[in-house]
C-alpha cells in the first residue's frame, strides 16, 4: 500500500522556538495533503488542506500565521509551528490523498509528537 | 456538511467474542465512509472504506462494515476478537474522499 512518512517522529522544544514537521508521500504523488492535530484521547481535528503550488486552506479557528504550511512538491508538505508554546503540544498527523480507481483515498503518516516545554 | 457520531467511547469484549463498534453519519451528499485503527503513538491505518456499490465492505484483519443508508449507519464488526485488536478505532466521513471528518473514536479493550 501507499506509504506516507513524517519527520521527526518526536520533537521537544523550548517555548518560543519554531518547529518544522515534514510529511512525505514515498511512493506516489500527492497534489493534496492534509494536516491534523490530535489531543490525548481525542479525535483528529483537521487543521488545513495543503495544495501543491498554492496556498493552504485553513479550517476555522486555526491560525495560519502560527501554523505555516508549505507544499513544495508533489511528495512533500511541511508544517511549521511558529513561536511554539506549551498549548501547542500535541500529536500532529498528516495525510496524503491518492486517487485509487474513481475515488480518493487518504493515507496517513505515523504522526509527530510535539512537546513544548 | 458532514459529521460522524461514534456511540461508546470505550468498548470491552472478551477474546473470541463479537466486536461491534457503532458509527452514525450525517451527510448532505452521498458519503464516502471509512474506518481507521490507531495503535498508541502511531498514525492511522485504513481498515476499510465504502464508496459505492456493495454495501457490505470487507476490510483487513477480519473486519467488515455495512453501509445502511436508511439508518445512516456504518457499524464495524468482527466475528471473533483477538488480543491484537485492542486499539482506538475511528469512523470518518467524506464527501469527496479528500477532506475527512472523524468521529471521537472508540477505544476497544479485549479481555483475555
């Protein structure tokens, strides 16, 4: 099956620093990728839709200046958490959309655990 | 607009017993429906999906789900639970197969 990777898998940073998380589709090209965050024992919340070559579309309530998304190529999207604070600590998961037959299927990365001290 | 409700945030079954995880959806258009499983500190793995056609969908690891339009449901079942099935399960709905909306998840515990 399709593989999506994320790097890093875990990151700990000091408050006020910025953290970049990469999402790669390893064996297919993805024109669309998605970023989710998941708080402990809660569901995934869609943060934004990342489109290759254009600006990301953010869900309501998500600060686009804080969560910078760049979809530089058909296999790479990055999420940068700027000036991170402890409340940004969460599990961030990306997914890549791949056309399978007549429908799109989402393939999820393994997630990145961000801890802000 | 799409949304998903998963009844029961925690389900416990004995090993070998039937697994039933409930999912009801709301969608203004014919939905695509998905079940994902998540193990601790890992991403989501697709169990099965319904797009069109046969309403009984078979997935990996012996799971299956039936799309019932009249009941707006997409419940997940497995005839015989295994210890390795213990995980968090998420139901998701999508109008296009792109933007997904997830339920709050059901934690499955399998009792030996």
